[in-house]
């Protein structure tokens, strides 16, 4: 229930209830111990309409939000670092950090957690590849009417296609389409993430990259440059095997909290709601409150 719904239920002003919630969330967070945290994920999401963002940090091993702050620049890493230290965390204990390719996140992570290995999130990598596939399709549809209204077919993985979409791709596969070549490149890169051996993975990605270059798909070049520029962080996935899938789920839940509440009076209340729902806090409530 939202604070407003509770205020109507118990006939109490919502600001007073919010103060109570803030108090116990802050109290519970103060007792948190982060000394065991080794793998963290970083992501940002909108806090309200416009260019207003919050960044959240998640313990990937225990699927819980550790810290939330306003903004999405490098200073968010500094703020997390200080909060992490206050909760008995030791920077050298962080083994892996998973994030998107945000220069701010990368720079901040290297400064605050120099011992940690940075893994670029595979979902963001594949999103960039999908953008390349869609760009090839977009340019090709002007030359081939069969590509019209097929955008979502190429963005899906084969196992997620409907029967009708599978039939559509089967018919298009008989044509020499650039879009089909780009789609096959995407499917081949998808197999890269399943490789466990680092040497095999390096060889596979090198061959994939050369294949993609030789395909001469001009709209796909931006995606290839992206892979080349972020090569090390992509390869780190083979060793760490961490990704931000957990964060995607938490992000979706955060947006649900935001929609349900419709409008938070301030970002502090929004952040409190995230901690309440996503931080698995241990609340040491007074006995009367606990019974109620």
C-alpha cells in the first residue's frame, strides 16, 4: 500500500506516516553490514518526468539494493563509496562491478574500487547490437517492401518468435537481405555469452568481429565500433559471469512503485520506498508496532 492509502485507512496525515516510515528505514539501514559484499551492479532509472535520475547499487549475490542516490554522474560512485565504508565495507573486498558503458560509472568505479574488475553488462551490449540490426532493417525497407512492419521480428530471439513471425523469417531467409545478415551476426554474438573458456572466447569474438567487418553493413559499423571500444569489459564477463539481469528486475519493480504512488512529494520519499521494498532490511520494531 502507498503512504496515502494507509493515511486514509488509519485516518492520519500522510506526512506523519511518511516520517515514521523514513525513521524506521533509516534506522534499519544504519545497522546494515556490507563487509560480505563482493559483486555489485550499478544502474540508473528515472525518478520523475524530465531529466531526473537516481542511481542504485545492488548486491548481485543477494539481490538487494545497497544504496540509492540522486543523479547518474561519477559523484554517485563517490557517495556509494562513503556509504559502503560507513557500513563496514572494505573497498578491496569488491571483486566485480557490473555496469553499462557509462563513462561516469566506469571512471568512478576505477577510482573508488581500483581492485575490482569491471564487467560490461551483456544486456546493454546486446541492446547496442539490436540497434545496429534495426538500423540495417530501417535502411533496407526503402529498397524492399517485404521488410516493412518486421521491426520487432529482428529484435526478438528465435525462441520468442510467434509461429507467424517464424514463418515470416523463413520466407525472408530465401532472399539475400542485409538485414538477415545483421540478424545472423546478432544470433552468433548471443552464443558468445555461453562460452566458459577465456581463450576460446577471445578467439570466438575475434572471428565474429572479422566476419562482421567483412559483411560490410554500413549501418552496423557503430555497433562494431562499440564492441571494439569496450572489448576488455565485454571479455571480463567470461571470467566473472555477472550481469545486470537482477538490476533489470529491480528497475522494473522501482517503476511499479513509482507508478503506484503516482507522485512522490520529494526524491527522498521515493528513495525510502525503494529501500523499504528492495533492500531486505531487518526492522527492529517496537513490540506494539510489530503486533499491529
